[in-house]
């Protein structure tokens, strides 16, 4: 079970504190000064964040040393709060809400349910910022979906969602025949894996291939999960049909059928691209939240703690402001004569699909890239996404969505150029 994550509450508390953190001052003695700052947040600020949860507050301190702050998360939260306070000015945030358990009645109007998405607004925290004076005074609300990464880590996933199953994104959008084919492939794949693994016995009891064929699929999957979930390299060999192992006789037809369903249903499918990117970036936020005093951002805190030097490292938070990102994407969707909606396998050499017949170890994943434009070379790479199991085999595999920062045609670079042109820091409040 995943531990509670203090990132949201810690970021909210720092923002409410209203004063930028001097990283150089903290680094005079990060263990001591970082812990002092964290205890100040715990005693004086975190509980003022509306909707705070004790399970998050408990994680402000390091799990290995209850007398020292969780400096890795503190660095990432400082990245967020210093950036936000640069945008709004120190001391100018009136209230902060955390939305984890529920949306407070004051801000609930900003979180509508749409025809396809319950709780559309993915903001983790919402800030109230007083603007103007006299008759022009108003309260502006800034909703922020928080992500985080270490200084050298890859981009954090923008979205985790089951691929198939009752609430699977794929299930809801493909011809039912694909769902039937995928279910059959899954049942065959795991039954064969179980036969190879048990070789006639399970927990010391006879279990022949014929017996496995008669078992309900839920039982087959439970047995497979018991045997493989902690099997490490063997689990990878099983999920990839690795050559040179007993599992090469059982290629991953399950992932192959998922891949086929994606490629055959969604390549050059404008509606899929729009729905998928709306799920990630909330392209339709202004249509569902009809309030000009609210705006939305995706924001990633960047930071780390170096145990050898006893110093925190804080990078500048990375923001994708919702209205600007929506404008960029909507302009791409408007150009119907020139735009193609290309779904392809990621071109990187390490992006080898689990079902591919390739020698050696490979990831137990599927790799996709989404491109909008006239071609793969002239279009804009919007996101990469992967399909994989997160751990246990009994839950459905999930897709994880990443914003590529490396490719020159990435939307990251498009956004950066547009944000500079539009002087985002000033225009967001108009």
C-alpha cells in the first residue's frame, strides 16, 4: 500500500505562509533549518489549509527519522511555493483549499461533473487571491494540479487510468468486439503462464493443464498474481515471453491485442485525440467552469535532498497554464485540412513493446506517441503514454501519460514559446 504523500498539503502550507523560502539560508544546515521550517508549517500553517488531512501531515517528517523533516518533499514543495509567490506576490494568497477528500462548499462550483467525467476539475489545491480595490475588487481562484519530480528524474506521469475493465478508458471508446478479443487473449495468456510456472503442481498440489482450463478466470489470475507479483525478473520474463526462458512459448498476446485495439481504433481519430487530451489537460475547463475568476494549471515541483552534502536542491517549478494550453491545442484541432491525428509506437530505441519478438530483456509495457500535424516530422508531439502493470496482476493494467521534453517538435517547446510571447505572468489575472 502506497504511503500518504505530503506534497499537496506541504505546498499549500508554504503558499499560505506567504513568504518565499531562501534555499541558500536553508542550506546553511539543511537538516536543522529544513526541519525547523517544516515544524513551523506543521504548527502554524498546514491546519489552516481548508480540507487538510492528518494522514498527509504525519508524512511531513522522514519515515526513517521522526526528528528530521522529509527534505526531499520539502524541496519539491518549495519549488512550487516560490514559483506561485513569484506570480501572485508574497502575502497575497488569502486562502488555500486541499481537495483530496472532498471539495469544500465554497469552491465546489469549480468542480463540475461532465457527461463522461465525474469530478472534471483535477486541481489538488485551490488558492483564493484578492484582486483590485474598491468597486473593482474581486477574489480570483487558481486551481493547481500538482506533480513532482527529482532533479534528475523523468517527467512525472500526468495521468494514471485503467486501460480496460469496467472503468477502462479503452473499454468505453472501442467497438465491443475489441473488448471481447482482449478478454479472450488475457484469459489464454495467463492460463498458459500458469501452466508453464506450475508444471503440474500448485503449492504442492496437483494442477494439470486440463484443470487450469476448467478454472474460472478470476482464480487463474489470483494464482498467477500469487506466483508472479514478487517474482521480479521472472515476472518480466513472463509478461514479455522472453527468449531463452520457459515463457518464450507464451508471447504476450494480451498486450498485443490491446496494442491492436489502440492502433486500429484511434490512429487518425480526431474525437479520441480530443477526449484523451481533454482528460489530461482539461481543454474544456472554461466551457464547464463558466467563471472568469477561476483558472487552472498543471504544475510540477522540482527538487531533491542530497544526503552526502546535506543540501536541498530546488529547481524552478514547471507550469502548463490551462487557458494557454487549451488555446494551443484548440488551434491544432481547428486546422482540419492540414491536421492528422497520428498514433504510433514511440520512436526511442528503448521503447520495445512487451509482445515484440526481440532477443534479450525488454520492458513489460506498451509504448505510444500522439502527434497532431501533417506528418510525424512536421507535426507536434503532444504526449507519450505507456501501458503497464503497476504491481499486482489482479487490477487492470494502467496507462501513464508523459509530456516529452526532449523531442524538438514536443508541445513542451511550443508552450514555452507561446508563454514567453504572451507574458503569462501578467495576463493570467486579466
